[in-house]
C-alpha cells in the first residue's frame, strides 16, 4: 500500500546549512506520528517544505500520488494537507466563524458574479461552507461555539486561539493535518486536553496527523510512531519507547558532551 | 506527467520572464539605434554623464536618509523629500539676504558654508520633529500605519511651507566662482557640477566614517540589527533613532543647498516630492538599508536618468523623450522591485525584513 | 504635585502658543478672517485663534486628569475646580506667545520670508480688524498696541479657564455645550449655502432672516442655535423612541387601505415631480401644491379645482414631443395628487385625534395600540426606507444648483472610495496611485465618445462606451496588479504612487499626444442621455451619480460578505497563512485590483461626461490622496465610513471655497491625526471593540500568572 505522504531524500539548503538533509519520511493513512528533536533540528523547515512555504532544493514529496514539490501552498491545501503554526497565526480581525470559513475556501468555487447576484447555487454553497465551519467549531464544544462565533479572533484567549487554528485546519477538509507544537505555551491541564483532542481527531474525524511536539507526555500519549530528527537528519524512528531510549536521541537532547569526552579520552 | 507540469506552470513567472526579456531587448535596441545613428558625439555623452553625476550625488544624499531610517525602523519615511525641501527653501531666503547685502559677492565660499549650515539645521529640525511627533507614537503599530502617517505628514509639510513662504517659484542667486566650464577631452563640463559631485562625495565619506567608526554609529548598526537586544545591551534606542533621523536631515539639508547651486530655478514648496520619490528609487536600487548601496544607487540613477532619454527612448523613436525623464526613475523602481528587490548591493533580506 | 501641574500648564500653553503662531504664519487666520461666523462680531479667523486657547485649556485639564489618575490606579480621582487655574496658566502662556508674535511683527519686517506676516494679520491680532466699529469701541482696554496685547493675554487666559471648566462639567452638559459651539461655527460657515437654499419666497425666507444676516449668523441667530442645539441634544435620546411610537399608533389605528392609498398618492406625486424635473423643465415644482393661496394657508377647494381644470384644459403649446408636450397635464396631475394627499392626511390626523380622545376618555390602558413587534419593526423599516428614498430623490431640488454640484463631487468620490476600499480595506493592498484607474476610465470614455475629430473617432454614446470603458480599465487594473504581485505592502504603496504619476506623464507627453491630446486634453465629450432625458447640470447628474453610488455600494457590500471577501480578508490579515489555507493569493490580488479599477472607471467615465473636457492635470496625486484620506477618516474597510469620509473630506471643503488653498494641508493633518488618535476611523468597520474583547484575554493572563506561580512553587518545593 502506498504511503499517504512520503518524502524521499528531501533537501533544503540554507546557504551551506542543510536544514533538512536528504530526509526519508513517510506517514500512512490513519496514523498519528510525532516528530521530535531539539530546537533547530529542521522539524518546522520540514513542515514548510511539505506545505510549499519554501521551495525544496532536492528530493521528492509524494502525497496521495501527487508530487508536491513546485506546487503553491494553496494547491497543496487543495490536495488535502492543512497545518497549524508554532506561533499562532490567525486572521486577527476576522470573526471566529469567518476564520474557519476561510479554511473551507478551497472547497468552494463561487466568484465575484456569484457573490454579487447570489444565485441559488451560490446560496447553497455558502450555506454548506457555513455549516461545515460550524461543525468544525462544534468539535470544541462551547469553547468556540454559540455567541463566540461572531467575535473577533483576536479577542480569544491563547488556548482558544490554538484551538481555533486547529478548527481552521480541519475546515480545509484535509486528509493530513500537520500540527506545529500544539501544546506550546499551554498549562498542564490544557496540554492534556490537546493530547486527547489529537486522538479524537483521528478516531472520530479520521484525520491523519503529523505533530511536532516537545512535551514528551503528549508524544507518549498520542503517537503510533515517533520520528526523531537532528541537524536535518532522521536519527531514530519507531515506537515511543524505542525512540526515547535510543542513544542518538538522548545524545541529541543532552548534547554531545559525552561523546566529546570519549574522544578526549581516546 | 504533463498534468504535473501544467500544475507547476505559473503564469506569473512566465509573464515576468517575458517582461524581463522584453525590457532588456527594448533597452538594447533603443541604445544601439541611437548609437548607430551617430546623432550624439562622445563629448555630448560626457557632458550628460557629468551632469548625471551631479544630479545623482544629490539623489544619493537624500537616498541615504531613506536608507538609514529604513535600516533601523524598517519604515519608509515618505516625508523625507519634504525634509530636503524645507532646508533648500529656507536657505534660499538666507542666500537672498546675503546677496542683497553684498556679502555673497565678497565671500562666496563663506556664503555657501552659511547656507549649508542654515539648510542642514532646518532640515534636521524638521526630520527630528517628524520622528518625535508623527512616528514615535506609532513605533509598534502595523507596518502600513506609519506609512500612511508619513504620507499625511508629507502633505502637511508641503502645504505648511507653501503657507509660510508663499506659493511662487524662486531661484537661488548665482555664484560667479562656480560659473565657468572646463574643457575635458573635447567635452565642456560645468564647474559647478564637478564641485557638487565632489562635495557630495566628501559628505558621504564623512557619513561612512561616522557609521563605521564612531560609538554612535556602532550603536546605530546595533539597533538596526535588533532593537530589543540593543536595548538590553544598554543602548538608548530612542536616542539612536532620533540621531538617525537627524543625520538623514543633515544630509538632505546639504543636498538642498547643492541642488540650489547647480540648478537654481524651481525652488518651491513642492520641489521635494519628485526628488524624494527618485531618492527612494535610488535607495531601493542600491539595496535599501545599505549605505554604500544608497550612494551607488543615487549616482547610477542620476547618470541613467541623464543619458536614458537620449540613449534609449530616442532610439525607440519616441517623440519628446525628455518629457519622460521623470517617468524613467519610476519605471526603474518598478523593475528593480520586480526583478531584484534586494537591490544592487543588498543581500537577500531575511523573512522578517523583507 | 502642584509644581508638576504648573509645569504641565506651562508646557501645554507653549504647545498652544506654537499652534496659534503656526495658524497665523501659515495664513489660515488671515484667510479665514474674511468669512463671518457671527456677522460683525466674530470671523472664522478669530474663532480659530480663540479656539486654540480654549482647546489648550481643555487639553491641559485632560492632562491634569491623567496626571492625578495614573493608568494602574483603581480608584479614580476627579480633578478639582481649583485645577482650572492651571488651564488659565496654559491660556496665559498661549496669550504671551501671541504677544511675542505681535511684537515681532511690530518691530521687524519678516514678510520677505514669511509671506503671511502681514499688516492685516497684525491688525487682526490686535482685534482691530474683522469686527464692526461699534464692537471695536466696546472692546476692553481701548486702542493701541499695549492695549491690544493686554487684551490678547486676558482673552486667552479667560478662554483657557473656560476650556478647563468645560472639562470638569458632567459629560452630557459638556457635550451639549460643545455641540452648540460646533453648530454655531458650522451654521456660520454654511451661511452662503443657506442663503441659496433658504432665502427664497416662502416659509424658508422667514427662517433664514431669523438666524442669518449679511454673510454670517446674526447675534440672535447664534443664541438661538446654541439654545436649540443644547435642547435637542438633551432631548436626543427620546427621539428614536417617539418615532417608533408614532409609527406604532399609525399601524395600529389607521386602516390598511388608508395607509396604502396615502403612500401611493405620495409616491405618485413625488414621481411625477421627478418626471417633471428630468423631462420637462429644469425647475422643480414647489414642495407644496402650487394652488394660489395655499402657501398663505388659505386653503380653498374651489380655488384648487379651478386651477386644476385650467391646467387640464390648457392648450398643448409645446410641440417638442415626448414629455414636454404633456407638461400641463403633469402639473395638473401633481396638483391633484397633492391635494388628495393633503386631504387624506388631514382626514387621518382627524381620525387619529378622535381615537386618542376616545382612548383617554375610556382610560383603559390595555386598549392603547401595541402591534406585534415583528410587524412594527417591518413597518418602521418600510417607513424609514421610504423617507430615505424620498429624501435622496429630492435633495437636489431642495438645495439648489451649487450644493447639488457639491453632492455630485461627493458622489464621484464615494464611488471611487468604494472601489479603493476593495483594494485597501478588504484586500489590504495600499494603493497610492488609484487616480490612474480614474484617469483611465475618464480618458477611455473621452476617446471613445468625443466628437472632436482630432482624437478618437469612435464617437460612441455614453452608454455604448461604458462597457468598453469598464473592460479597458479592468485590464489596466490587471496590468498594474501583475508587476506588483510579489511586492510587500510599503513597496507596493510607493510603486502604485509611481504608476499614478506615470499615467499623468504619459497623458501629458508628446508621445501620446495624437491619442490623448497632450496638455490640452480632450474636448467635446458629449453629455449623457437616457431616452429623451439629457443629464446636464449638477441637479440631473446627481441622479446618475446616486445610482452609481448605490450600485457600487451594493456590489462592495455583497463582496465583503462572501467567499471572495473572506479570501481578501484572509490575505489582508496574513498573506502567507491565507495561501496555506487554500487561497490563491496571486489571483485574489489581481481580482482586487481589477474590481477596484472597474469601479473607479465608472466614476471617471461620469467625470469625463460631466465636464465635457478633460486635462491631464485633473488626475494628479491629490485625487489618490483624497480617496485614501476619506477611507482613513471614515474607517478603513467600513462602507458607511466611505460615505461619511467623502462628505467630510470632499463635501465640506467644496462648500468652503476659502479652504481650497489649505485643503491638502487638512487632508494630510487628518491622516496623521487619525492614525495617531483613532486609527479605526470615525465609523469603524463593524464588530470591532467588543466588550468581551478584553475580558477573555485578561482572564487568560490572570490564569497564566496563576499557573506560572504554581509551577514556580512546585519547582522550588521539588
């Protein structure tokens, strides 16, 4: 069975520094994979390559039979990949509902004429977009629903902004959602909630999820598989236990001091 | 495979390539047509180039103001053209007073010095006031807010000076010592143009020394790298920004007097708009935020503007080519921003700065 | 504390002084002194002069308030009445600054440089000019330099004190006084307009004579205005309520057939008047039926019927055909409809009165009308709409030619502003060269329709050319949009500014002279016709502009709330994220430019047909700045804001011709001040500033702090 997303020898070169260095990676449909690694390991760069933010220098990214490299971000979203950002990036001066409705943008096709004359087809599409958006928001219960629908995104609390960002990604009707540190800046209770949310997203909504995460409790709780990166390379892969005990991973997190001492000794 | 290729085909990129080739072809065609027709001799070209150098050095001085401010605040001080106008226009009155008292005829060099002091002082005051009143309160606003403020301030300054000094056009007095011409290689060159060019170069050298060597200059560079870190290092960021505006003002004031020397006519409250736009072009051309870039960009723009209409446009058979001189700079700005937004000397700007 | 307040007063006074001297030397005081606010008593120039002292005193008090109530303080302290002394200090300093100016003017000749430092300014400052001789003799301290200077200081001090006191008043009273003063100034400014609009036979003449005299308000008019404004502002909150009440009584008590009949009679009468104006004669029929004696409220049915039968039987004089031949019939029909309507209204009022009396006699509260809320709301909406439409249709007839001309200009800018609002407000692309699209619209209309043989040649009619013009300008929008696609906001602004200038250079150049006429422009652009109706003159063009405004408003409002509008909004907020969320930003940028361009083209096309001749000089950067300025003043992205902004920035200065010299100064200042003080504009685009906005974030911060301290606690304990 082909993988849902697969990267082959993917390379990104930032002026001599290989942020992503010939990375082979894959994720299958229905999987939750965590991407871990110290800061600067190239995780976010990898996301940016998949979503078309940066052009890749070499390699391949295959998604659902399409080669993604060279496509614009909006085309990649249309194919079914959505993402959230490490630093929350909402459309601040739009309402919560509108934020998610923008996510539905790529599933609609009406243009200026439709908007001005509003034929039945336009109305039906608009109603559908609205309904879908409300559905995504309903996933978060009352936190983003009800009277909040018409509030500006910038009026939300930090945790709710993260939730809204996830709702917006869900709104694109993607197959694969890339989450960049969804628990960053959250308190322990909210982090726990996010972890259970990620599981629910797969189990109830059928999304495949690739998540960058630093909180090992979350990683342990949600992942089917963990991939560890350092210096743009994949250094380990497998179940949480395997990866957590991998010496390369420990080394990456704790630094090379031990190795250097070994070298000094020899 | 074909479908993939089609998905990757970008109309925008394609059109931009066509545009690029088209522009280069037009320039080459126009230039070769003119040169082959032999309408102008080598001495004509030399005169034009020297005139362009003088004009360009004035652009460069103004452009430095844009570039310095941009380097530090990442904002376009749209009203900088008016800073230039303020100094130039005010110094005109000093020049007239000194002329009518006969001082100008007796001590022309001292007069020029006095004019420089007046002009630079006024421009500096205007620049500093702008920063304090219009820009500082908006330091953390979204990017377009200070730009809109700057546009508003530009109009306020234009019409304030029109109200203060009147709406007519005035002319600087002429200086006899700058009047003559030199013959170089068969081409006649106006002395005043050479003087202007050299003075501008001197000023730029002083500026370069200031930014590279002095403590204030170093803190300016530190602030332009990262405001927060610079503040943590004990640099008074607000003071550095004020100094930056002041330096921009000083240079613009000097540019005002130099402009009055080689092109005495057309002094009015609206004289700053077009030079401002062109100096901005020059700053972008050289790579905005880059000091040598602004100098180079200004001089390049001046020379190209001087020879461009005759060299390219006439060759293309466009009548009244000199009427389009002002349009050349703008067209150049557009092409630079499309094809090489980082300018001649600029390195690729990081995500945040770009 | 007192010391710092004193320092504050001195500083504010110095600011006030600088501001006043600035106004003097820029020439505003002198230019505006020719315009009376209250005839013979105070000119606009003096008003501004003294207003600065008043405002200085007011602002000083505001600063004192801030000084004694720092931001973090919980309990608010009110400034005390004795603090007004500091406002007086500010006033004194302002006055002293003026005295220094007077002394300088007296001793030195600075006019060589500062053209406005004139003898007239000197006299104005000493209050010896701009007031009637009787007023001069009434002024305190008599004549002469020293007396004048003393007067300046005393006046400024008093005004500073008044300004400070004003701040201390309770908000409702303060607002009514400030509005009263503003109203006096406004009515004084509008005196010329009012003379045209009101000073004609009929009831309006009496009103005009009551409050105006000469070129400004009369003194009694000023008092009446002040009192009336204060009264109205105090009563203001009851007005919407009573409006609802009247409507509820009417809907409940008047039988439906009467209401429908009355409304249709009114519509017939109004529409016939419109037809009369557009098709028959260039004059509006008077507002009331033109029966002899009706105006003197000597209503006599016989008179009217006589007049009507005269009209109906009048010989058909005109043979021009069309509507003109039916003039007598139309006028008769108008009169008939009006008379019937008046009768109906009188009858209904009588009916309602009877019902009211019955009600109060029966004293049964339950029987008072209370129609279902939904029905009431619908009725209210209908009535408001009806009145609104009627007002829009009849404004040009009521106000006359010159104000209609102003309305036409405002309308052209409303259309342009709505188009620019798509580009700037919705899509977030700061376009400073918007005039280019206006120009392309005007020039393509001119070239396509002109009957001048030297350019063009298509000689189409306005309506034949309009679709072409829109298409051409839309393409121009794409052409401008394409190269700037990849540019960042501020570069985009400057480049579009450059495009605007290039458009003008090209129109001026010899290169395009054969096509565009060079500096002489294009002449002989024909007028606009619809059927037999020729849209000449501002009162008729008004209707055309009105329709374009409504269409543009409709289009932009619908776009704003649609898939396209949301895509633009996402792009405005964060271009990269919009792209990642599936918005093809390239296409939507181009679309925004094209839509903005084609809306501007309509404005340009009407502009060309209106003037009949266009020159490149009409299309300078000031047009772009005005359009942008009205967006900023109204609130970027807000559609009603565009209308408000256009009235404030185009309408007001058009009415005050003396302002034209300082127009751009005001625009610039308005842009700077709006950005500094109220970046969301006068009528912000909806939904901002929710009350809950702060709350959740505050709560959030609070929780964060709690969580952090908890974490810190557990760390230290562990």
